[in-house]
C-alpha cells in the first residue's frame, strides 16, 4: 500500500483555538479603531485643513518629478520654490538617477496664473501704450489668457507688459477677426516655472530633467472625489446584491459589516499617518473589499457545511470549529498577499508605496474581520432566527387549545 503523502500545514489538523469565546475583546478592539478613525478626521481638518491628505487627483494641483545634476536636499528645493512664489510645495525624495537625487514636487496650483494673480495682471495691463484693455479672460489653472483691446497692439509689446507684471509667456498671437483686436496668450507652464525657480536659486543647469508632470484642476479634483465615493458605494452595493443571492439574512449582514469595517479602518490608517490618499489608494481599498469578502465567504461556506453535519452541536461551537478548519488556508492566502505588498512598501516609491501600505493594513484587517466581526454577527443573527422559529412554532398550539377550553366551559355550564 502506497504511503500517504503529507502536506505542509501552518495550522495542524485538530487545532481548536477558542476564537468565539473571546469575541467581546476583539469586537471592543474594532470599536476603538473605528472611533479613532472618526475622531482623526475632524482633528486633521483642524490641524491640516483637510480630513485626509488628498493626492493631486482629489484636491487639484501639479505633481512633478525633478532630477538634478548635483546633490541637493529637500529643504533647498522647497526654499527655492518658495522664493519664486510657489508656496507650500511638498518635496519628497523620489530616488536617484546616476548618483544624483530626484524629488517628487507637489504644488497646489496647475498654472502660474492663479485667480488672485489674474486680477493683478489685469490691473497692470489695463493700458498698454495707447490701447485700453476691454476684456480679460482666464480660467484658474488654465495655461492661456485672452486679451481684447480697443485698438491693435503688437504681440512683443504685450509680452513686455506681461513680463513687467510678473507673467512669463511662450507665445502671443492674434485670435479671431483682426478688427476685434483679441490676442491669445500662452503662459509658461509649471514645468518651465519650476525649472526657472530652481536654476535661479541653486545655480544654472542644476535641474537635469523633469521627466514626469501631471496636473488636475480643482474642479476636476472635486469631481474625482465624488466619483471615488460613488465607485466605493457602487462596489459595496454590488457585493450586497451578490451576498443576498449567495446567503440568507443570517449570513449576509455579517459580510457587509465586515466590508465596511475593513474600509473604515484602512481609511483610518491614512488619517492617523496622514499619508497621501490618492486614486491608487482608493483602488487598494476596492481590492481590500473584494479580498475580505472572498475570505469571509470561504469561512461561511465551511460553517454552513458543518451546521448541516453537526446538528447536535451548539451553533457557536460549529462556527468556532469551522474557523479552525479554514485557519491554515486563511493564513497562507493572507500571508502571501501581505509579504508581496510589504516588499512593495519597503522598496517602492511614490504611489506604489501608498498602495502597498493600504494593502498591508487591509489584508490584516480583512483577515481579522472574517473571524472576529462577521462570525459573531452570524451567531447573534442565528440566535434571533432560532428564537423566532420557536415563537412561530408555539403559536398554532395556543390556537388549538383555545377551542378545547371553550368546549369544556360549555360542558360545565350544562
């Protein structure tokens, strides 16, 4: 007879850890973490002006990767940008290229022409030579402005006037019919402004290259916030529909509460650390929700199998036994994802690290919630369900007894 092959087990067969018996401690820990999340949101709003450290995609602004030809530090880069009027720049070490540093620079604007500066420029060029400005059009974050005068003005004259007002241009050309005297002015981009600011303060030729530039306007960022919330709620709604078909009302609510629990605590980790919350982070949260649901369904499927197999056992014992049976699979699956994303968190940069951080937190919380949040809710709902069935079973007996008592009373009267 062939020898039975043995497989590696993280948790040996027959292990019986009492998870359910200590559920009140785990639920208490979750309540504390959720409360910390909701407390940190207004605290961040008071300290930083935002509930979360929104990325460029959500709050609007420009993000550039700047490579240098010589060694500089983040404070030097920040001071150079501030001296050029680019205030509150966020400068983070991004890596190195050929032995010299590279930094990721995040600015709150997408154009050198802010709303306040537009008003100053309009006032400064109200009269250019003997021509009067009739119309000034600009959009916050846009890279173009439109000027309309009462008579013809040469583009170099307009460029000189704008330069005197502190605004650099790359091109000025006539726009529309000649008799309108309207001009389209293309402003220098944020990339050129940043390069000029750094070279002016740190020395000509200091900037080697700016290989990456991305920008999002404030209105677009607000819309992305709304769309992100919709995506999250939509994912949860679809999961609710799936669970409604997959399980009955005893199993479904625990799954949904576990998903919300995981999403809230992951957001709480970003609120506490004030790490950047970007579209990549939102993608990580959606991934965590799917991962957590999958883990919970595996546990619940085993609970249903064991509930049918061990009808003579108490339900909480059945649940605890099912958790122990699936524990090895849960640990192996979660550990695989955790260590891969941990490596990304340690060796990655930028948004990759933020994604990995969210996944690290989410995998731990998702595994935890399947055992300590979803399962206790299932036990509680099952108790309610059994009690309701007993009440319904008792009602017909009362209805049968009442006529019998009336017959006895009539017999006694006669």
